[in-house]
């Protein structure tokens, strides 16, 4: 069963239908021209923004009328829709309804879809409360390692910090996190957390995956849970738009305001940087601001075929090492994983097609 979880009412919506409809390609083109004139065509951020404009130039107006991801996903697969606004406890009640032993056995594994990675914490903590014995290892495909130390309130940026802190999971193998983010996050983590995480970069080849899995095995997970954050995919090359962090959203930020009234080079450069770097305020510590969430996002993303190959390799490794794939439920079904950060307009249904392939791979794992 594939189910779409509620939107958490305390989390801000990055991109709305009204913002999509208000998108002005004329304002975007005028802004780019103004930036080139006032900051120079060789300015690195101006060149980056103009490169995106040229890539999307023929399709920008079509995206304005593109259906949202929920609609395109329904065309690709059968989805049980629990998507409504809900607070943390209400979302937990919804998830518990699918995990509760009073339910009949599902024909297919449970796969949760969500617009936020926060729901991964709710799924796993709810599961662990009902099933305390499994030692859960998570394989997470993501462009970010959501391990920020930012208080006890769960949000998408501290999902795994909360899960580690509450001893819900034993370990995480991150796939798709760029090298610069790996180094930044490790430098800020306590040693006991660093020992429980590993990273795999596809540039390292099969030996890199073997090394990451070897470290993962040492933590002795008994069960495997997959979590796919779609911003880890190569969104720029494949032109995925239905995710919070993708290259197209740089253009939406650049089209929000009319920059042509600003003549100060310093102010203009700051406005451009804010659009491309996308400063993000930490919900728990408002003084903390992280950047680079949009800059070159998708350039370092993982191709879908590589994701699917990695899943098959990890499954083979799990079987050989007696690690159960998925989280069993007492009524006979099991939870295979989740696919999160599904958000916004879906150009040509491209994101939905990718998600459908991931979901069907998880289903095939169950049938095998």
C-alpha cells in the first residue's frame, strides 16, 4: 500500500499554487538582463543564473501550468491519500493506523509518501514503539544529511539527530550527500554520532559502497529501512521540479521581485546571492542560518539508474548478512520505506515517473 501522509501544519510551505501561477517569465528575463548589465556577465552567480534561464527558456511557461506532484503521481500508481494539514500528534495517529496489528495483511508493503522528511521520524518512532526489538539501519538517499543539532522539536533538518538521540535507529548510510556537506556536518557532530553514520559517493565505485556497508554492518542492524529524499536525484539534468530543492526553484526566486529598480551593486549582489543560495532559517534556533540549499542543487545529484543499482546491491548485501529488508508488522505486512520532500509542480510528470520506479522496486523486493 502506498499512502500519502498529511502535511505537518507547523512547517512552512516553500512553494504554493498561487506562487506558481504568479510566476513571470518576463520579469525573470528582465532581472537577468539587469544583473548582467550591472554586475557583469562574468560574475559567477550571474553566469550560473543565466545558464539555468537558457536551459529552461523554452519550457518556463509550460511549468506555470504544470500539474502538482500529487496529481502526476496518481497517474503513475495507486495512492491512498491521507494528505491533509495535521499537527505532529495527528500525523502520528494516522501512521499508527497503518501500523496497528488490528489491520489486515497488506498485499504490498507499506510505502509512505510525504512532502517533508520530518515524517520519517514519526514513522520510525511509531514503529519502534510497537516493535521494540528490531535494530533498525536506515539507507537514506539525500542531498543533505539531516543531522543538525537543533533542539528536541522534530523538523526535516534534524530527523536523524532525533532518531539517534531517542535510540530509535542504530545507523544511517547516506547516499548522495555531496562531499562538502559531508565534511561540514561531520565537523559539527559528537563522536558517538559520527561512528553511527557512513557515506557513499558514487565516484568511489563499488569499493566505496563495500566500505560504507562494512562500517554499517559493524553497527549490527537487524532490519533495513529505505528513505528516499528526492532532492538527492540529479534534478538539473533530468529536469525534475517537484521537490523543495531543485534548480528550477532558483528561477522562481529570481522571478519573485523586480530587481530592475535596484541600482546599488552591493545590494543587487546580495539579492542575487539570497535567491541562489536560498538562506534557510533553523526552526528551533532562528539565529542560525544555513545556505547553499539551492546553489548547484541537482548538479551533484544521483542519476535514478544509479539509485536503483545501489538498492539492488544493498539488498544483495543484506540477504548475505542476514539483515531483513523492511520492517515487519505483526499482522503479516511490512514497511519498506518512504519517499519524501515531494513538493510543487511536476514538469512533464518527470518526478512522478522517477518516484514510481523507486516505489515499484520496493514492491518487487517484497514479492521476491
